[in-house]
């Protein structure tokens, strides 16, 4: 323990063991010690509130025959989605030239083993270095001068075999050249999580993610949205991409309701998890219902979309109001909106809508009086029926100079019986 005022230290606990090298991460107060004959047995310690906690030891398989000493450069301590991983970079120098990165999740209890494996199959061997940028693992393969990007939070980018997730890169891109020196200098020094240093040149770089360019590597729109939900500061890009997809679909044909429902379910699942403190679940961008309405649904003026939303009202209750708003903005579908409201037995909103557009005589003149009366009668609301009756009586007065209903014995006896 450090006592700054007394300029002194106090020994709290002593642990004695032979080590080859170690890693330390200040963000998690975690120290990893390499021990054993081949430096592949690891002990972990967490320092918190003057307490030293020893975590279960674990062993990294060497994957070579005969076994070779594990080098420090082949082990990298990384933090992805809030979880600390010990990553083992393994270069199979056989004919297949398979490059793999085994990820061991550091945990307080239980047996630590590789839970995720990043795999590459290349025609060239060579040095492989690792960075983490915005929870994406970036592997730089210097011989091929290419960077490979992995996302262990993206469900669609892995397959499960024997309880282990095997990931393929979601994107790869040539390493951009630097004007002062070759882009793959042998004098590179890599520091976590995103630092490149060239001591001979005297240059220092930080890696930054061009997330908008990363979207272009995805063929599936749903996967691209899922990837963006896992990135920081990507909300505006998510809404923009969703809007472009929906608008392109509405121009060519009817909007794909299945796509919309999948995306909305993803947004809704994030809202339900936002208050849960679960380190096992990657944090995602929060897209609210207000964001969805004003950025995606409100700009739509597609009659087909409105009818589709009405058809799934039981599964998506908010879609009913959205459908009304869409139909209301389209003057050509005012009569359609009246029919929709009546079919939902929403007589009063239908009456208000009809009154608001009473100057559109063609629409009012063609309304079925009997249908309106039947639906209103079913409500058992005499005051509502009175308003509906007056509405059509005024229509009759404008058309024929009289409030009477012509040649309609049904309407006459109905009015007598009910009023």
C-alpha cells in the first residue's frame, strides 16, 4: 500500500513464484504471470482496495510438436466488450499456413479455457499483430499487408464447434501506405489497445475506425445493422442506413415488413436490457421508439406500409397509430382512412376526420349511411348516434335542400327507434 503523505510503502501480501514475464492492465487492476517449463501456465491476480485476489490458474496448449517455449509476443492481454481476454496468437507454419488467435476469458471462478477462436487461412505465413478498436479485434498480417477485422459480439460471424465459437473476419482491407516510410516497417512496435510506434522513424499512430466504410463489407442489411448497434457513436448512421434501406424498398416495390420487424425487434430487445447490468451481454446503441418514428416511419408515405402495419396491430399495437398518421398525410387516401377507422369501430375519430374534410364533397357524398348507422348502433351510444345522424342530415341538406333521407325505409325506422 502507498502512503503519499508519508512517502512510504506497506507490504500487504507476498506471493513467491518463478516467472518468465508478465502483463498488467491498469483499467482492470489485473496482473497475468507466465510460469512453467514452457511459459504456458498462467496465474492471475486482481488488486482492489488493498486486497490481492488470486484467480484460478490456466494452461495455454502449445499446439506444436515437439513443444516450444511460449513467447511473450504471442500473448496479448485485451479488453473486448468489457471482458478481459488472454489472447494467444498461434501461427501454424505447416502447409495450410493457418493463423489462429485463441481467446481465454479471465474469470474469478471455474476452469479457464479458450471460448473464442479467430481463424485465418492464408497462402503466406508471417508476423501477426493485434489491436482492439471500438471492441473490434484487428489483426495485422504484415507479409500480406492486410488488416483483418473480427467482431466477437456479432452472432452471424461465428460457428459453434465443441462448445467453442470460431470466428471469420467480417472485413479485410489493405494497410494504407504512409508517405514517410514503408507501410509495414520492420521497426513497428505494437502497444495495446490501438497504438503503433516506429522508433526508428520517430512516429506514433492511433488506430481509428471508419465505421461507415466498414458497412460496405456487409452483403446482409440485418447483419450490418447488428454490427453498427455494437459500435460507439453509431446511432445517426444506424438510422440513416435503415431509412435508406426502407426508402429504396418502397421505391421498387412494397416495403419488406419482415426486415422492418427484425430490426424493430432488435431495437426493442436493447430497450428491455438497458437497465440490466450484465457483463456477459455486449452494450449496444440505444434506439428509442421516438428515434424510430421520426427518422424511419414518419417520412414514409406508402399506403401499402400503412395497411401492413394495420394487419399486424395485435403484434405491434403502436403500428396502428403510425398507420393512421401515414394515411392522414395522403389526401388521396382520406376515404381509405375513413374505412379503416370504421372497420376498427372507431366511429368518433372517423366522424371527426370526415368533418375536417367535409369540403371534399366527392368523398362525403359517396359514404354509406347504412354502414355508419349499423356500426354506431352497435356502440349503444345514443349521443354518438345523434352526432352521426346530424352529420349525414347536413350532407342531405347540402345535396337536396332537405335533411330527410330519401327512399330509405330502413334509415327512417332506425332513426325513429333510436332517437
